[in-house]
């Protein structure tokens, strides 16, 4: 009788989220430091690197959020220019990927492609770009372009934006050697021409091919259009489906779409954004989760978030009392508030239904629809939950955000990462020279045909 | 003769300012695209007590004329985004000012404001910004947003007016979060004092920006803004908009005239006087004859054009031993300049010659201060930290 060795369990991919504005940060906790001081950001990135995380990721917003005629004041807020602060982090880290979230609507491809190439050179192959099309219609007030692009146009522009960027990233010869310069008869380095419905560009790109050639590409689109764009274009889907059941459904759908599009399903990774709460026991972690959730969603934030969706003043309501009736879904949403790209009225109706089903208080509702304490337990239990979720194809890994700024991953790195390593599902050390290599992705991302289709 | 202490800047520009510099640069081509190469240059400048470095930039590579042979050295002429390059160098240095070039013409004022503010956070108060105008139609074609005709020479004034609007917008955005806007008031659940954030309400022919910024007020509040200026109109503009101006006198005598012209341009200026730095190219050697011979050899290979193709001003070139140059520079200092921006003819040879040869000579001559304990770039330039214009 022969015993075959156990099949190695699927490897977990981990990103570290660092929010600059989010209800996920319990800023009243004394362990929460500044989200803007470089020393804080450096600590967070270096901690994630000590834990062998695949990448460190920053979000983006291009307008201060507003509420009832003023600025939204009950959550952490204030952020950096992504490509610039990540260049600073490139100098103080050696292995971890550095992912910026940058808009394809409120940037121009030549400039952003150059910034991403700069970041990939400076970090020796660790740059990533989470492509957002900026669904908040009000961001235009801060930009030359002004106005707003509708959903379909945003995706059309995004697809061509990426195509331009790839053209630019490929515009120098593969090897520039260490010699005198181009040989006679070689094409002019950087010369390119791109023409499609959204862009007509030509000139010379000023940077040679970067170590990864193409930075790692991520995207969070959840609509059918968004899923197809992702399959045509990116390496990683940053998903909102952290819960195992919904995760498996999303995973199966995306991988099936990939196969239908002729793409190796293993070449596109799915990473839900999640949080975790550690404790001495499962029961202890549950209690802590309850406490942390009430720190994250303060009484004031519970009211403000519901006001944003209900579209009316609720300041005389008790955050720990019943959810008031919605009245008029058409009135929902201050300042065009959107969630996950959905229309305000649809969000409001979904929240009202959920509140009724579960008999939630205001605060319970906001905690339910806003937070994702996906993993709860002792370090060993959390490690097992993550390993099992990945093994059962609920995800390829997670983008984890601690609930305190800067220090949020300290305990995870100390106690959960060794448990993941012991189970053989997470690297003991970095093995690749670049971010793509560490994740185990093809050097060049999706082959060139599909994304051209979007034009 | 007692002149106030000079500030020293060094311009980092790839293999060097001279067009033949790349031929003698021992740096392997690929190293030009690695952080460690640039970090070593900045560290050399910092060890040499240089007050600030500027990072040259231009958006695109010059077009190659049809049928022209490939210029040798072309592979080392690429350029990083200079703000990002400065940000990567920031954690690797401790005290030197970092002043990247960024053009105002095709970029978004909002992104410029947050990028330079971020550099100020990463460097903990050592950021500046050298604002430039793009007049090259080739840049416009890379953005595809504005017709090349807008960049014809007769539209130069409009491009400069646009630049003024961008600088004003960036300055307002930097002030749009007052200091102390983040209050973290646990009792009331307020992270932010919403009344200390302000709309900037910029309306111009070219763009409008509502604001506020998404980046809090940075350590310096207003990182110093530098302009390059070569004529009275440009001096006027600098006097209205900048903290620091780089001028290009032909020699020490001309320097006095330029300083007088810049002073005259400041009659309407409120706040501290514009800091005036003269741009100079230096070729240094322990042997004066060898320094001259090197420049002659380089000129034979690639003579610097009378008017540089990228619109930059031709600069005075000083050639000789560190001791010779210190004597010459004492005459420049007497013209009333606040500082000098030295452009190494060839970075590899002339940067260490500046930091190890020229700086000790300038110090011995009493032209520069022995040490500069300043923490921020503003402090280094003798500029107080301003309060936000929106503060009540």
C-alpha cells in the first residue's frame, strides 16, 4: 500500500490595508496613532513586511466627504498622495509590495503611468496600482476635467487608460544594457503612438522598462461590468465579499467568467477586504469584537451614517434605539452619497430591509452594513479560519486592516502569522525578486488581447 | 567686506549639466534608474553641508529629429517623477532640503498640492517645489488634452498666467486645513473640527477648484516655492508668487545688477524678501589647468548650445580649483545674493569636488556658516512658518 503525501494546502495571499479615512479605524482607542505622520505609516508598512505580507495598500478619495452642510467629522480623515508616500516607503522597506489606489478618471495616463513606473523602479519591482474609476460624482469639483463620467464611460476610459499605460511601459527596449545607448537602427527609446476613442497620444515616454514591466494591477469593481473589466485587465480583484458563503459564490462567478474569457483562472486572484479580532478564546474574541465595533461606530457616527443614507436629520434619535422608518427612498443620500457604486435609493432600501429582518438598533445596523470582522478567535483559530477559507475557495487571500492606525497589525504579525507559517500556507520568507513573483503571478499580467476588446 | 552667509544649493540633473557629461559618467546605465544611485548623490550633498538639492525634471524626452542617429548616452537621459524621487530620498537623509521640479502646465493643481504636501510629511518639513511651465508642444501631445497650437511662442504669456493661477490654487489648498483641524475629541465623537477646513473656491480661465484639500496642513504649512527667472517680468512674477528665485547672472558684476533688479521687483511684496540664488555651472579640479582642459575636451565633443533646446537659460560657468572658485564666489557673494545653486558640470566628478573641496574653502573664507542646525527648509531659508490664510 502506498500513502501519497498530503496535498499541500493552497497558499494564502495577504495584503495590508492602511486606511486614511474609514469607519474601520477605532480612532478613540489610545493605540490608534496618526494616519498622516510618516512615522506611523512607516511603522505599519515595516510591521506588515516583518509579517511577510505580500503588499501594503493605500486607498484614495479626491474630495473631503461632506455631511449636512459641513465636512464629515466623526471618522478619521486626511490622506497622502499615494504614489508619493509610497516612494517614501520604498526607501524604508525591501520586499513588500506598495499599492496605490489611483483614479483613472481624474488622472491622465501619461502622468500616472510615469509615476507608477517611477515607483516600480525606485522600489525595484514592488509597485501596484488599484484602479478606481471614482464613482463619487462630486470629485470633479477639484479637477480640470470637472463634471462627471457616467458608469459606462468611466469603464471605457479606464480600459483605454490601462492600454495606454501598457504601451508606455513597453516603449523602451527590453534591455538597455550598461553601454553607450541605442545601437544604430534601433527604434527611438520611448517613442509611442496610441489612438482610440478616449485618447490620442504620441511622444516619448521618459523611463525604461521597470523591473516588473507592468506594476501589479488591482480593481474592486463588483458590478457585472466591473467583473468583466477586471478579468480583461487586472491581476487581483479587491472584493467586498469577505464572508465565506458570499465569498465562494463571488469566487466561482469570477473564475468562471475568466475561463469563459479564455484566461487562466489561477492568474486572477480574489482578495476580500477584511478585519480580524483576536482574543484568548472564541468567546473572548466575540466580546472584544462587540466592544471594538462600538468604538469603530461611535454613537455620533451611527447617526451620521444613517442620516447620509436616509437623507434627513436624525439627530434627535437614540443611536441605540430602533431604526426610524425610511419614508421616501427617493430622498435618500446627502451629497450624492454612494456605497459600492450603488445608487443611494437602492442602498437605503437594502438597509431598511436588513434592519427590519434583524430588528437592529441604529448602531447595530450601521455596524452590520459597515464593518467586516471576518475572523474572530485565538491566533490559532484565526489562522485556521483563513487557511480554511482559502482552501475552500472563498478567496485567494485577504487584504487585512487592523482596527487601530499604525499598530493594527502588530499583534497579528506576532501571533497569527507564525500559525499560518506552521500550517504551511504562508511564506516563511520572501522568495521572489518582485511583487509579482512573490504572489506567483505571470510576469506580464493578462495577455494583450482581452483588454483591447473594451475599446 | 562682510556679506551675510550664503546658502548653498546643488542641482541634481542626471549625469550632469554639461551635454557631454554622460560620456564620462562612470555610472552604469541601469544605475541611473535605481534609488541607491540617487540616495548616494543626496547623501554626498548632505555630508557636504549643502542646504538643499533641486531635482531637475521635464515631462518628456526631446523628439529625435527625423533620420538623426541615436544620440549616444540616450539610455541614461530618462527621468523619474521628481517629487517621488525626492520622497524616496527623504527617509534616507536627515537635514537637507529637497526641492523637486514639477510642471504646472499639464498637471492637476489638486494632485500637485497633495504630492508636495506629502513630500513635506515624508521629509518632516524639508520639502520645496520648483514650479516650471511647459512650453514644449511635445509635452502637450503626451497628454492629448490641449492642442499643440496653444504652445506657440506667442502664447507664452498665457502659459505663465496659468502658472500663476496654479501656484495660487496650490497655496490655497495647502492652507485649506488649518493647523489643529484634527482634534480627536472623544467626548463628542469628533475627529475633526469641521470649521477648520475651508473651501478654496479657485476660479480661473483654466480650471476651478472647490477644495478643501484631502491632505492636512503639512509640517511647513507652505513648503517654499521656487521659480527660475531671467528677466524683469519673471522677477515680478517671482516677487508675487515665490519664496525663492533662481537667477542666471553672467558674472559677479552682472549678479549685482540682477540682485538690484529683483529687489526693485519686490516693491509690492508683503512678507519676507524673496530669497535670491544665482545659478552657476562648476568644473572643479585640484589642478586649474586640468579643470580648463576637461571643459575644453567636453565642449569639443558636445558644445553647450548658445540657447539650450529645453528653454533653460545658459548659465555662467566657473572653472578652476576649489580655492580659485572660492575667491571668485566671494565676489558673487558681495553682490548681495542669498545663495548659490551649483550645477555640477559632471555629477560624478564635480559633486564630490563641491562637497569635499569647494565647501571647506567657502567655509574657510567665511562665506558660509560652519553648520546649519535648521530642522525645516523654511528655517534654513530664514522663513517663519506662516499661519493659514483661512485661520480666524
